[in-house]
């Protein structure tokens, strides 16, 4: 009897893995600032220097999905954050979503539930809910998510994938739902907020896959503990951020992916954010990140090698069904969209030409 149960369990896991493996792999990027670059007159070029239409060029490079972030009221963001690219209100995202769908891409909508950047170091409560009671927040999240999605659907920009929160290992909408992935406090309210967002998604976009996004790909204990807290939550995809300067070597990511397949066999996994520096120029972040770059030099070739090794690793894992580059559209050649250079995109800030990493990136699905 024990042998039969063991074989049944193994068969069940095999069926799940085969089902995930049969899923279409998604390849793309978060191009949330593309309209701003286009309005500034930025010219994008392929690797030969030929001017290209970005959405058409990405499709030629094998991309089939695009991610866009959504802030609640970005006009209320700090001035320095606006200078970094915080401008994506509902109208902005709706119009970009229309273009994405019309171009034939799958569309991933990333709810930040904040007026500005939401990441492990900050998850600011939106201004409109700042004085709300904790008990009222789940309904606020539900109503906001539902109305936002209804606008998108009516405009012909229905998302195919929806992120409920952005890099929320430490919770969201602080201080109400601030958590420690290894702790116990505030998990009840965080789960209620996520349930509310999920409920709205299932009602308005029933075919969309729901993603819960964290950023501790290099720390399995925290990743496991976090998703264990969400065992009863209705979602489809574990979304991870993976940046080599912060999240350890590609092999460490691989170990996390193996562990996710064993511990959460019913969930797809997507790398919803990745990027690597190719230059220090005009960028204090790249300079400070150099101390973390023991695996890949900050250079065009270093970025290419990283991308090659990342793609090779991800292709080993049947549970990994998506890969997205964060801010690939950065292109400072002839524009003043942001106040500084990040130098982690897939176009050279000096020339506007596609970088060698672009060709490595598309090997994920080719």
C-alpha cells in the first residue's frame, strides 16, 4: 500500500511537471517608460545601427510578452522618483496596453499598490488610503483593482497576466501589511490584501494568470517561508526578481528553482525581473554595485555572458515558463527622459544600438 501511494504521488508530480513544461514560454521585458522615450524623440537601433520600431523589433527578436507597471497616483510620488521614471498612471498604462495587445503580445500588468516605487526597501501606502483603517484596506484594494481592470478590459487592453504587488517579500502598503518572511506579524492582513486583489482579477479577467512576486531568489529559506504562508491563496505563478549583483550566482538561482519545483510543484515560475550592468558611465549605482560583481564584470561582454549563463540555467528547469528583462528600453541617446543613466538596458545609452545581450536573451525560447 505504501509503495502504491508513493508511486501515485510520483505520478501526480510528473503530470504536474509535464503540464507546466507544455506551457508556452514567455519572453519579454518591462517597457514601462517606452512611451516617454518615444515622445522625447529617441531613436532605437538594431545591432547594425539600423533604426527600428521597438515593438516590432522586440517581436523580431522572439519576444512574445510585455510587462508594464501601474502606480495608484504617480503625481504624488517624490520629485526624485519622477525623475527616475515614475509616471505610469491608469491612463498611461491603458494606452500602452492597447498598443501591446494590438501588436500581438501577451500583456503582464504589474500592480504596485503604491504611488511610487514598491520594492523590498519601500512599500509606501498610497496617499488615498493613508488615513484609512486597516480593516477597510482589503475592500479598498479590491475596488481599486477591479475598477482598474475594468478600464483596461473596456479599452481592449485586457491583461493576460496580473501581478498582485511588486517585490513583496517584506509585504506591501506599509506599515499595515509589512511582514518578515521568517516572522509572524501582519501576515493576516497581507493575505487579506492579496486575496482581495486576486478576487478582483478572477472576476474581471478570469483567464489571466495571477503572479505573486518576490525578490529573494538567492535566499531559499525566506522564499520557502514566504510562499508557505500563501498555501491557501489562489494564484498561478511564483514571480521572482533575479539580479546578479544582489541575488548571488546563477547557480544559486538554479538551486532555488529546483527547490520550488519540489515544494510548490503546482506553480509555474517566472523571472519577472532581471538585468545586468554594461557600463559605469554617468551612473553612481553601477559604481556602487561593482563590489557585488564578482561573477560578471560591468561591461558589454559581462552583460552578454551573464545573459548567456542565465538563459542556459533557466532552460534546465521545466517549471520556469517566463523571463522578463527590466527596463530594456533605456536609451539615453538624444533624450532627457531620466535624470541619470542606469546602464542596465538592452540598448547602448551612447549610440542607441542593441547590445549583444539581446541576442543571448532570445535563446530562452529559441
